[in-house]
């Protein structure tokens, strides 16, 4: 291909725009409209070809085209098909469902009868295990199983069966167990879990008597109070095994009743077959033969639900009997937890039988006298347990019993309970449980009465601050009468502030902070914070109370969303200073920032807010180090950017810039923050231009130059090279828009000089990817900007374009890459646009090269020479590709077609050599059949359309020489 002489064709952009603008047509709104929803209707029609046959066809209104999605469905919605299929399969599934599944569904339904507002035992389990721990050594008796528990042969006589089973039960007490001593709390829990697994294994292997022995052994452990502090946790662990046993027995009998068809959920005794009744009765007889009272009580309570298989009133008759049997337990703590378990089972199987629950509770009140008995006192002395600590061991049991009684109880029951408390001398333990069990609304309405009762309690037995803590929890959920609120807070705080132990103090104070925030102003909250600081600062007590202090902050943030008010509290920031552990301090700062960003909608310039938030953001920033995860850095940066975004000084642009300078110094280690600051300053410069309507005064001109200097100084500190390139280009465009030519020139030259440093691969979302596509995108954007950049008088014609092309030529591209040639092809439209008398776009109030050169022939000559050089480089590359393998030929066709498009759009094809080059490029792109036929056809149609324009008739000859070649 011979060298060509380039000449850009003249463009009249306004005329081209008018030609390309679509013609306006009137649309009657009553007819079809593209945004009008498509209506599809189904009609039944008869086909004439086949008489007697009917078919369903989908037809649409004449005013709307057919919906292609509906036409693919044949009138059947696939979701409806799945739904129909599931309905058809449902009966089959119900018949094949196992009896165990039905049993589970039935249990869930009965539990739902209690209601979702009832707090289940499972939610208390974890708290009890965490709260009641010990470092003392524990002991446990492990059952050494025997083979006697296996099923007897069918030929055995009934009397022999009974004798054998009684012997097996006695066997448990005759040495078939071994004692493990000196177990830690974790070891003890592991052993209990082993027993639970042994129970399941024995049951699954049809060793029912062995399973019963394991349960009896576990129930016996509940009589041991040798390590009394651990007793509530022991109760939780062992009753899990009892629950498992009760479930296994019930499901076994249920399975026996489910043959041949499942037992209905609301079954009656009449639905139970004789075999199931006999088996159920057999279980109760086995349990009745247990000699010791405590295991017999627990195991019978575990299978209490099985009474439903025997008679209608079985549960109703058994509950009072078991309640009376508990009176035979001597230890008041053991008796209290036995009553709690019975209430647990009772609420699951018969929540409507409140009389039994009430009787259980009244019996419990009678055991309170035993707590002060000599035997209990001797036990406490022996185990070195103080009376207040001992009384707290009762809390889970009493709280649960009272919760069961108070569930959906009328308000009058609370009044009755309060009277009983007074008769017992305002027993603190009972009063505490009453306040926690009844609805907060009931307690809040009587808050003043409860305070009077708390005052009359004995301080030695149960600390008053715990009572005020329980009262505070209720008042945090419900509001007391408004006239009484201040008096309630004063009375409560008189007790709380006298608590000597810092941990006890903060546990109670944290509860009352919410009441204070909910009903009072910053003055009262500030007083509370001052008192907390006073108690928690000595001996650095705050280091052991970070969770409670964090809770205080969360509660304050819940109720105070006006940060001007929040930060005006004298003690708020000193309170934050108590968080001296780095991870906790950062977590608190994040919590504050989250609330600030969520609720601070309006821009602010309040110095109180700005100073406090800068301190908080600086704390977050300073926590970043080399070990900080990227997600944490990103999260901190987002929060800080959210703060910067709401800072606005209005028309005081200089103050805004000063704030950005301070923020840059404070947050220099977080790149997203620096990038946001650069964008903020660029936006500030454009806002200045908007206010001045493009006519800068001496002062504003100096200000926008200062903004440019800020960006120019900040960008090099970024590590991401593409972030730097993008911001250099953006800042250069902002400088151009503000007539800062020197600054724009510096930005663009910095971008060009940075190009050689671009690596060939970059990390994107943790994966290495070629940087070529990103680099090409940037260069194309850069070329588009260069159209409006005037040449520097000292650097020659098109110095920025030449500098960019030189950098592209020297850059180390990948061996099989066409990126460099594609840049050359992209530069040709820019050079063609620069040779026009009027540019496609310009910057207001700034002279581009069209004004500086005014169509000077020397300038146009330089452009043409540069175009010819680029075309020569492109053609050389095309020749090189033609000599290589098939893949290179494909690339050659693609590049040739791209260059053909540029010549067609920007070259003057009246020049015969240029016209011939275009025809040659067309033929080259189609030579091997890799060009898309559809694209080629549309290109030819476009050329024919252009040839009809008065100034484009010369294309007629060219288009006749362009032929389509079929693929072979």
C-alpha cells in the first residue's frame, strides 16, 4: 500500500446534527403508545380445517403488538405449573410422612398455643450456663451398662418380665456405676453430653431399660449440691437429657398409634389402640418403681405428656400430685428447681392449668423460711458462699415459675403478688422475680409502690441495687406516670450511686441510662455520665466494664440524634476517653459515625460538631496500620467520607478549602478519603465558577488556582496509578473550565509522564487482570480533552498530542497486542476535529486552537503530516499481521475495518489516494471472511445514505467499488 496524502474533510456539525435528529410525529394517546402496558387476551376459537376440534390460542388487542414472552409460554405460567404439581403431590407426601414428623408438627402446634410473646426456656439456657460457673472440682457417677436391658424372648412369662425389670432397676444401685472425681466444669459438661448420646444410642438399639437407667442416674445428680454455685447450670444440662427421654418415649408411643394411618394432631384417648396404651402404662409402672423421690419425680414429669394416651384428665390429675410430692424434698434449692421443671413441662403440655402453677408457687413461698435454717447456713459456711450469692442461685427458678404464672395474667394478680411480698416482709428475692415476670406496663404503673417496697427490704440478703436494676428494665420498656418520673430517677440513683463495687455499679447504672435518655434532657444525662466517670475511673475500673460502657453509648445514641446537643454535653467526650482499648474505642467511634451519617441529613458547619467528629474520625484513622484488613479500611473510609460530605460552609469557600486541608493532614493513610477530598475540592472550584458565572475576579481566580494546587499536591500520594491518572485528567478539566491554563497544562503533562509507569497487569477484586483495557479507556478520554486544550506558545504545535503519542510508542505493550495501533486510530478523529474551522465543543470563555491559529495553513499542514505518519504506522502493522498465523489475520481484518471507518467519517475521500486507501482497507477487512456481514451491510447502507447529501456526492463512486465477499 502506497503512502497517502491526508486531508480532513470539512464538517458542519450543526447541519449534521439537524440531519440526524429524528422527525417529530404526532401520536394520538388513545391509540398505541410504547409505554402503554401490553394486554394479552386468551380466546377460544374453532379451526375450520378440523371440525369438532377446539383449541386455545393467545391473541392480543389490535392496538398492541404480541408479547414475545407470553407467546413462549403457550398460555401456561411455569410458576403456576410448579404450584399445581406441589398440590397434586401433597396428599402422597402426607401419607408417606413419618410418624416422627407428625409428632414434631404436633409439638410445634402445642407450643404455639402458648404464644410468641412467651419467652421460651431455650432463650434462658445460654444465659444461665454463662452466669453460673465455678472453678471448683466436680464429680459424676457414670453408668456402666449391662446386657440385661435387652429385650426378653417372646416365651418369657409376664411375672418373669416384671421380676427381671425390677432387678435391672435395682442393678443401678448395686455397683453398676463408677464415680469420676476432680472434673472441671467443661469436663463435667462433656460427660453429661456423653450420657445424652448414650441415651440416644441405647434407645435406637432397643435397650429401653438401659436408657431409663441413664435417665435415673442423671436425675439423681440433681440432689447433689456439693458445688452449690454450679447448681443452676447443672440443672440446665441434666434437664436437657430428661427432655430428650420424654420426647423419645412420646414419639415411640405415637408411632405405635400411627399404624396404619397417622394419629390426628388433636387426638383423644379413643384414637389410641390397646397396644400403645399398654406400652404407655408400662412406662409409668417402671417409673413408679424408682425408689428415690427426686429421680421418680423428674422422670415422671419428663413423660407427663404421655398421659394423653391413657385418659382425658391424666395431666390434670397428675400435676397436683407431683406438686404435692415436691414438698418431700428437704433442700430448698433442689425443691425450687424441681418446681421450675414441673412448671416448664406444665406450660408445654397444659398451659391452661394455671391452678397447678399457682399451687406450685405458693408452696415455694412456704420454703423461704428454710433458706435461713441452720442446715442451709452450715452448708454455706462449709462451701464459703455468702448469703447474697446463694440467693441469686434461686433467681432462674423463681423467675421461670413467676413467668409461667404471670403469662397473660390480669393486672389484679400483680396486686395480689405485691401483697404476698409485703406479708413475707418484702422478701427481696421474691420481689425481684415479681418485677421481672409481670408485664412492664403493670410494673411501670406501680413504680412508686415498688420503690417503697424496695426501701423496706433487708439489704443483707439481696442487694437493693439488683432490685432497682430489675425495676429499671421494666421502666425502659414502659413509661411510668409522668409526674412520678423525676422522683423515681432520684430515688433509684440514690441507691445506685452508693454501690461500691464498680462492676455492680455499672451493671445497674447502664440500665437506668435508658430511662434517663428516654424521659429527660441532656442535663440529666450529663449528670449520669459524670457519675459514671467518677465511679469507673479510679484504679482503671473501666477496663473490666467495656461491654456495659458500650451499652451506655448505644442507648444515648438511640435517643439523641441532634449531635449539636450531644456534643455540647460536657461529659460525653470525657466518657469516650474511658475506651482506651484500641479495638473497643474504634468500635464505639464506628457506632457514633453510623448514627451520625444516618440522622445528620442537613449540611452543617457547627464548630462543636466538627471538632468532635474530627476527633472521632481521627481515632478511626489512627487505628489503621499494616495489619488492618482491607474491608476495615474501606469501612472506615466510607464513614469518614460520609462525615466530609455533610460539612458545608455555604458561600465561605475559603473556609471549606481550609477544612479539606485539615482533613487531608488528618486522614492521609486512607486513600478513598484522599480521593474524596480531591473530588470535593474540584467540586468547590466548579461551584465558585458557577457563582461567578465564569467571570472570575482576582480573588476567585486566586482561589480556584489554590484548589488546583491542592489537587496537584494530593494526587501523587495515591498508590493506585489509575486513580492518579483519572484524577489528573479530571483536575485538568476543572482547571480548564476555570481558565487556569498553566494549572491545566501541569495536570495533563503529569498524566502523560505517568503513562510509562502503568504496569501490564493490575489487581482487580483480588485477581490479576491485564491493564490494557483500562489504559485504552483513559487514553481515549484524554484525547477527547486535548481538543479544547490550547497549545503552549513555548512548546510548539500539538505538543501534548505529540507527547502522548511518543509515550504510547515507547510503552512496553504485550507482544500480541494491537493496543498501540488502536491508540493511533483513535488519535486520527482528534486530529481531524482540530483541523475544523469551528470545533465540536469548546470551554466557555477560553480560546482553543481554533481561535489561536484561525485555520493557519501551517497548523493544518502539521496536523496532516502527523496523520500521515500515524496512518503509515498503522499500515506497517497491518502488513506485519498479514504475514503471521490465522489469528493475526483476524486481528488484521478488525484493525483494517476500524481504520476504514475513521477514513469514511473524517477523511476527505475526494482525494483519490485516500479514496483508494479506503477501498483497499474494505477489501482487506473482508478478504478472509472474518468481518460481520450484518455490520458490513449496514455500513454500506449508511454510505449510500450519506452519498445523497449535496456535499457528499463523491461517495457514490466509492460505494460502487465496495463489494461484499461471502464467507468460504
